[in-house]
C-alpha cells in the first residue's frame, strides 16, 4: 500500500533487463508530485532471466540513471522480485504483532520452499482489528542472496538503498494511487517486461499472490524474427507500432495463450486454497509488452474479461519538465514499478 509522509524526495529505481528506470517524486506538498523520469537502455545480454551477467555495465547504467535524475539519492528505494521472492496470504492463530514476529518463522516453514536460514522474512497483519480466532497475514520471503546482490549492485554504482522493497508491492502502490476506484474485488496486474511477465493478484487492495512467466517482449521479437526472417530492429518496430500488423497475429496468439493460461492456473490455485477467493474481474497490464498492438485486445477476448493498460501517471501530478522529450503515452506503462517505489517514503 502507498505510504505518504513529509519526507521530501524519493527516488524509485527499477533495474529491468531492458531499461534501468528511475522516478523521482516530491512528497513535500499536499500530494505526491512526479518531478523527473529517467530511462537508460541496457544491452540485451546485460541481465538474463533476472540474473546480472555484467555487473560493470549494469552498475554504470544505474549510475547514469541516478545522476541524470538530478537529485541527491538520500532516499533511494529499489526492489527485488522473480522466482526467489514469495508473497503469500496465509492464516494463523490470532496473536499480537510482537508474538507474531516470533512465530512467523515457523509459519513460513509451512509455506515457503526455501531454507529458512537463507531468507529474509517480513509480514503484515491484514485484519488487526478483527476479533476472530485466526488472522490473515501477508507473508513475504526473499532469498537473502537476492537482496544482498541488489545492495551490492547499488554499492558498485556508488549508492545505498534506504529501502529494498518487492516489485509486486510497488505495482500495488502505483495501482492503488492511480486507480482508487478499482480496489474492490479481485484484479490482476500483469507487468509484461523484456524477459518475463510478473503476475500480481490483488484482492480488496491487498496483493495475495505473485507468479512469474518466462514470456516477454524479447520472446515475441524472436518469434517474429524466426517466422518472417527479419532482423531485430524490424521486429521491434512491429512491436512498438501504433497499428497491429498481420505479422503479429501468430506470436500474439502463441504468447498471449501462455499468459492467459498462467493467469488461469494462478486463479485456480487461489480458489482451491481459499473459499473466500473471488473471481478475477479485470486485468491491468503494464510494462513494454502491454504496448504491443493487439495483445491486450486478444487477451480480453481470450479471458472474457476487461484487459486494459495501466497508466502509472493517471492520477499523479506531473511537473511540466518531468518527462522532457519522452512521450507520456509511451512511457507511462513502463513506470508502474519505479513510481510505486518512489511513492514509498524512507523512515
């Protein structure tokens, strides 16, 4: 959930496989204001399947991005995500928070497929004011190696993070602020990136499950190259075009089906694990893949529910020169994670 305060400037840093993205938000006014956006492209093989292959290149891109932001990174919020992060809504005996903190490791052993000695754990009680015998808890577990790797990368770039968050929470933060009227019921957020897609299912404003699928714009681009014998730049132009080309039909159907099946399986899992889980009523997509012409329309028809683009700037004040020469329509879907991170205020 978005946290507002009177801290002045927060930088949200999202290190993806396609771009290093930074959003700078000023919290000193009555509401948060986006004052700067920086996007630095990364070499295709600098990050592969979430693993940093060339620390020097990525650290330099981080350094360039934060320097271009033009503010002191005293409150820098980064994130981890992927297969080594578990976010799960669980039920446990109702106790006070201090006692829950003592019990959470034992509870995590029942739900997290990692060695407990190798993870960072956190939790949030979702119904603290209820008086039932059990309480709902949002459990978060991340491999310590993953967290330390992100800290090390930032240190190589010359910076220290005030907060290491989880990217699925950042998505939820940005969604909550920009779509406050859509927090009822159950919705799915799809962040379709360069190498993978992150699914985040939100129930009544609370993220209750995340999944990662190995489908992203790189896979779509490679599909088109193989099918039509065109080069990478030509395929990229098709994916970034404003009109849907017939050349996209086959790969949209193929990869769209993977995403649809992944979402359906996640929903089935939740339904089997909880009697209170409601049907997903809508899907919001962001990331570079959400801009592929025709993909969201195809998925809406396939899933028989609304699938629409999520705009990270829909309800956030944007300073006149924040985007400089960037097109709002093109970059807004790319900014859900960095904006969500920048909505945090460091303690």
